[in-house]
C-alpha cells in the first residue's frame, strides 16, 4: 500500500487511541500529526515497521509526553502519562508487543464527535477531521467556507469537548438508539454533500466512515443499511454525468454502473434485513435497490416511500413518493401530492414538479417551475440539465422525446 | 439577605481556564461574607436545554433570548456532560413551560453555604 493510503487508513485508529490515552483531542491531534510526519520521513528509508499502528501510536504518545513536559502542565492528566513522564518515553519498539492488543477506540471517538451538545456543522467537520483524516483546508473547501471559519469551528468544538466534559465513550444502551441515529445522520449528510459537487470526494469519505462503522458495529442493522444505501447510490456515480450534464436514471448507461459495489450493497442489505429491522436507512436502501431493477417496481417503491414518510415525517420523502405515484397513476396524481407540500425552498421540489407538469402537458407551468429550479440549482451539471429542459418547454420550441427522471 | 453577584466577561477572554484568579480577587473570595463562588468556562462551552412541550431539546451554546430573565442557579456534580444534562433534564421537567437551563462547566469554585 502506498504510504498515503496507509496514513489515511491509520489516522482515525491512531488518533482515537491517543484521545483515549491523553483525554484531549487537540493534544492527540498534534501528537499524531508529528508521528505521521516522522513516519513519512523514516519509513521510505528504513522500511515500514511490522506493526505500523503500534509504531505510530507509541511514537505519537512519546511526542505528547515531550510536549507536556515542555509545557510543564497537565502532568497529572492521566496516571499512565504521569508514570511515563517520570520514566521517560519508550522507544517505539518497546511497546510493539502491546500494539496488537491496543483497543480500537474509533467508536468512542465518533460518538464524541457526534455528540448532540455540539452543533451539527461542528459534528460533521470534526468527524471528517478526526475519523476521516481530512485536513482543515480540505474540509473548508468541501463546505465552501473560508479556512479561518472552518479552523475556528473545529477548535471551538474540540475545546467544548474538553471543557464541558463530553464523554469519550460509547453511550449506554438506553441512549444508544438516539445517539447512533445522530452518528448515522452525520455520515449520511457527508455523503449527500458529496453528491452535488466535484470538490473533495465526500461521498467516498462517507463510505469510508460507513465501512468503519459496519466493522465496529456489525450487528446494528441501521449501520449496515446505511452503508448499503451509500454503496448502491454511489455505484451509479460514473453513469450519472454525461458531457457535464445530469443523466436521469432511465437514460443512464448501465454498463457504467459499478456491479461489484452493487453486489456488496445488496449483500449488506440482506444482512440488515435478516435482523428484522425496518429502520429508515433499511427502507431507503431497499428503495435504492429497487431503483436499480429494470423495469422498476413502482408500486413497491411507492409503498416503501409511504413507510419511510411515516417514520421520518419528511416532506422530501413525500415528494419522492409523488414521483412513484405519478409512474403508477399518471402525472396529475403525483402533482396532487406535490401541491400539499411546503418545499418551496428546495431545488429538487421544483425540478420534480416541473417534470410532472411537463409530462401532464402543462408546458407553461413546467417552464416556470424549471426556471425556479434553475434559480436554486447549485452545481453546473444540474444547471446544464435544467437549461436544456427549460429550452424544451419554451412554448416556441417543439418538444423533445418524452423522458422520465428521478 | 443573601445576594448573587453575576460576573460577565468580555467575549475575547475565553482562555480564563488557563489563568489563575488574580491574587487580590482571590483574597476577597476568602473573606467571610463570600459564601460561595464558582468560576465558569466561557460560554462557548455551554449547552442549553429547552423544554418544548415535554420534549427536551439540546442546543450548542449559551442561552440567548432576551425575553427571559435569569431566574436561578443550581450547582451540581456529575461524571461528565451526559450526567449533567440528565440532571438538568429532570429539573427542567418540573419547571414552568418556557423555561430553559444552560449547562456550563465550572473551572473551580468553593461553596460554604449561607
């Protein structure tokens, strides 16, 4: 494996263990960064150590001890450190044997980062930084905020965790469902952020996080279902754009779909279903799976959207149900559902509505709705697609062949 | 009579935790009429609990709504923020609707009682 890949892979694991030892994310992060820098210098020269994780943790731990000594404070932070400060740092080799049994504390870390006492945007940024190993620069770029803003957001969150005593722990059983839902929401939010733009590959980051969670919580159906959902969506990535334009699902070149990823997603979906769960991610993953079949089973899709709408009370889910209903009972039936929704701020509401209006032969209204969608569109491929549709529904231009969209 | 003195600091002074209490102030805190005191972390460390029709809502940050006034003060001890939030939540259940409790960690303090 290339060094970069090793680092990416190890960062969350190493950092989590250090936070467990040091009790402070900021200190752990500085120490980990130093250890990775030393590794980047030494490994190419001396070869990769037998246990890279252990080497990195031990080295980082030693750096943290140095750091604490330099500051001459916080010496009693943990017993372990207090002892080490007296005896001095260990050479990385000395702790090699321990390395195999170093507990994986990434779950503790992710529950800390996604604690509800932190603002959602801070949870997202912190999760990408600590578990994903993204730099502050990369995160700022991904969310289109200035570096300073993102840096402040991260620092503030880390200080709050430290000062307010946000626990570094997996929540007890009675809190776990709510807290896990918060973690999954953060991962899925990162994934969805990654769909629109082409900046940092946040969808890949989210899948990476989803895989780690599925490894750490292999019996939680919603964890498996979320990973399945992301894989099934992401499998169509290559087919989703053509000539810089969004391609509706029915027009996509299926040869471009990632079959291996679809298989993996489906296998995860089956595992989640075997646990008799009907959580919202399972329902969404099942819908994503149905969308990959040709022809699509719109009745079943509509039923699942209804289940999901009951669970989530989300207007966006209702909007998606309207699309399925339009396929079964015609565009006017779908439009009747859309008319009950209050989603004027949501760009896909207008493009969805425009599509159904177009199919219902109400071109004038469709044109206005495409115009509104275009005003709200955030990415160029979306804009190009909508401009095309806008032109097609301009009264003086003859209509193109009928197409469906998702 | 008993009084509560509420101290406000400039927003820039968020690093108080790393600095000691100024010597002259520390001496005043030891005087007999001071029955207790607590030095709080900056409001960036705050979490606010709202009781919205029986449901407890958490927000990150201090309580900011000028319609309400500061009505009371509890000093509690808990293992971590989760413990403190649980205690605050139980208290909030019994308060009037529209009440909020801001949970703020204490840097250091002393309480002798009146």
